[in-house]
């Protein structure tokens, strides 16, 4: 999903909303925690929000 953002010099920038998949982390894949941490850090520092998938929270 794309979103238009304003940059510091007032230019419009197209960014993708990051999707963080917790599935590999919960299944114990090697390196999943480090990968997820890096993705989360990037999303919070550069975009400000993100989607989370495979979190285990029921839809209802």
C-alpha cells in the first residue's frame, strides 16, 4: 500500500507502508528476531506506522 508523505524540503514522497510479519519470529526461524527488529526500527524511524501480520490476535 502506498502513501504520499511530505519530505523535509516540502516535496511529495511516495512511500510504502511497511508490513511486519511476526510469523517467522513466532515459529522460531533463525535470524527472525534480528530481521524483525531491523524492520520495526526502520518503520518507526522513517515512516511512523506499519501493518502487522501473523500476530496471533483473533479478528473478532
